């Protein structure tokens, strides 16, 4: 499981960033995906959060390595989001516990995450770079 998670989240992101750096035109945007679990440091999430912590560092460093090309590199760190993957294997009680963690007292919706990504790749965003945007209802 360790190899599978790190190969997908860390290795996959690393090689994607390498290709993006070669192919992206000036003024482009890269958005990586983390998780709010990195900041929460929850028991049972060490491997997953660890793989995403590496992506956090990749994001920050790549933003600096692309200096002079007018390309932004940021990441979105969703909190618990109402998707089939999130619900998988969780009891209703656990789902409610996650929903109540956020001051907004709900799970995120896929649209919440999509809206953050849309902003980061829009013309309105040109001065945010090397940042992690937590889309988690205020959990962390």
C-alpha cells in the first residue's frame, strides 16, 4: 500500500511537474492537489499525508524553479469532501464527525474544490504563487 500511494501521489506528481515545466507556455498555471490531512496529522493517515506533504514541497520549489516564465504553481488542499471515495468504508457516525470538524459544519462538495481550482487558473489570479489553498471549511 505504501508503494502504491507514494507512486500515485508523489512520483506521479513529480513526473507530471517535469512534463509541465517543459511544455507549459508563459503565463500558464499549475495546480497540484494536497489534502488538509497534512495539517491535521490524524492517526491512520501517515502514509497518505506523507505522500501529499512531498507534493507540498514540490509545489513550493517548482514555483521558484519556474522563475522568469510567468507560470504560477499552487496547490489546493481539500478537506473532507462528499465523494464516493470519501464515503467508502466509513460509518455514518464517522462521516458526521468529519462534517462537524469544520466551522461551516458540513462536508465539502466537489464544486467547492473545483471553484478554487478555477480561480487559480483564471486571469484573476496572477499574483498567487507557491501557495497552498486550503479548501476545507476552516478545519485547519
